C-alpha cells in the first residue's frame, strides 16, 4: 500500500534495522549512523510519505497486523527510466516475499503512472542480501560507480527492462 503519516515510525524502524542488518559488518558505525540520521529520520520520512511526484513516487509500506514489515520507494530518473531508491524488509521477515511485493508495487507505479520501460537500482558491492534478490528479479549488472568522497563504498549499478 502507499504509505501515509501513520506508517512513519514503522518505516523508520524497518529501514534502520534493515540498514544495520545489511551493512553492520561491512560499513563503519559512523557511516551507518550518518546514513540513518540523514535518510531515516522522522521528519524526512514524514515529508516523503506526504509528498509524491514523478521524481519520488512516495513510500510503499508492507503492513501486517498494523505493523510495518517492509518499506520501499522509487522514482523516475529519465523520461522512460525508473529507479528503485530504497527497499528494506524487517530482518526477521526476510525470504517471505515481502520485498518482491514491494518491488512489484513500485514497478507497477513506474510503468502505469509514469511510462517507465527500464528500471535501475544501485547495490553496495558485497551486499549479498540485495544482489541475489535483484538478479532473481531480472536486474543485470551494468557497471561500478565509485564515489570520489567514499571510494571504499562501491555501488554496483543494475538495470532491467520492465
């Protein structure tokens, strides 16, 4: 479902726990805390569930018994090109199809509302939770993106036709 104000705390919690579970062994504590502070704080998520447009389609939340168990969001990066910007599932609920349903919802939005024909995602090099998931969904590795300011945190760019 498209998330709303009632999902803000749950989205924040899932993203924070998911980020720690994904990167806790590969990234510094300072890096993780900075990402969490910048992206998964209450104010930012509140804004991102109340404002949506072509560039940011809003958050989608997977909710079970009133609790957020997964969250994802994406947007358009070119006329017919969408991107998945964020997707996290409660670490205790992985491999139940929640991530697949969230990806499907974002893909449907990008295709039907915005006319996307291609979709991109960035995955941290070494992220063995994310890479197999995206490859199983038809994403193919395209190239490495090495940020100048953080050359040890290499992003792998993957795309697929949708």
